[in-house]
């Protein structure tokens, strides 16, 4: 079992999707969690489960289960996160 961190934690997520025969796709995002604890492998799995249905693989006749992914996590050592648009 990997290291478990108890939140709130913030991670910068970089996802490289490599479908065979196509250019790679680079996506970046932010993963935030509060009270639950996740291992790094669980975070990567949650990110891929979130992204996979949002990418139109069918348009290019690509099987999403056959693409290679490289997911990198970088911990952001912050004490707070402010969303100025949130009310």
C-alpha cells in the first residue's frame, strides 16, 4: 500500500495520452481533496476515470482501453485555495 495523505491536499496533475498512430494529448489540471485520504495510485485512477468519458475517442475510432497514459502528480504546498468567482 502506498503512502496515504490526509487532506486538504492539492496536486497538479499532468496527463499525457498516447493513442497509437496519433499525436499525444497533453492535459493539465488540479486535483483537490479534503477529509478523505488517497494514495497516489488512487488519485491517478480517479483522474483517468474522470477524463476518459470526456475525450471523444470514438470520433477517431480509438479504443480508450488501448491507449497508453502517463499521469504525473506534483504536490502543491499551499495552505489555502481561493476561488474568486465562488460565492
